[in-house]
């Protein structure tokens, strides 16, 4: 694929992202909170418990996150903000999840809110897409046209959909959820 093809594919991808933001804003679609986990530390010798630092609202669209400025992220880890509860825990992974949930509350996130953290920013630049390290990859459509694709299943190399179609489907579900969802 030539650099001109890649640049055109990136431009079409940017248009699809911008269109998605407009639809989600107009529909007042439900958002979640994008945050950064800040581990426990000492400040002037005083211990501070771990917390989540809010980055902003995002829409979760499967393997992608989208913010109102049109920035894309790979979906990181997701927890629901909950107050810390003292319980004996057998599994370390359960204790870790509870600690993340409590860190969200300490970060000022409302109880019950979904919080996404460890999300990596994604670049729609043609050079970054050529590397194809995350869920976004350059692919070729049936007609030979270059396109940005979404690798929606990291374990299957064939699980790639064109970004425009992927966003359209996910945005429709979020903007107009099926009855009872």
C-alpha cells in the first residue's frame, strides 16, 4: 500500500470518527469515565491511597473508546466505582478489582459509574496505522482500496472490519439502544 493510499484511508477514517461524535452528541448517548490509575504514594511523608484521576467522559464502542474531541483509545480495563468493603478475599485478582473500584471512589467518581483506565491513545496518522500494533490497522477492501480496519478480536487475524462500518454499527447501538437493553 502506498503512502498516498494510506493517507486517503486515514482521512476517510477521520471523517467516520467525526461523524460518530456528531451522532453520539446529538443522541445524548450514555458516556463512561476515562481515568488514569494513580498508585499509592507518599506526599510530604503522608501516605496517599491509590485513586483514579478523571481524564473525561468517553463512549465505549467495543474495542475502541471515543471522546467528544474525536480522540480514539483502545479499551483498557473497566471497573464500576464502588466503596471499599472489608471482606476476606481468597483470590488476589478479586482483591485487586476491589482496590481499583475503591480507587475510583477516592478519585471523586460517582458510585456505580463505569470507569475505564489503562486505555492507550490511538493515532489515525498513516504512519502509525502502517505499524498496526493496536486495534487499528491498514487493510485493503475487496475493490483494492486502502482502508483503516478495526481488529475487533486480537486472537483472530481475520477479525477485521472497516472502521467506518464498525463505528456505524457501534454508534447506532449506543445512540439508539434496542428496547429493554
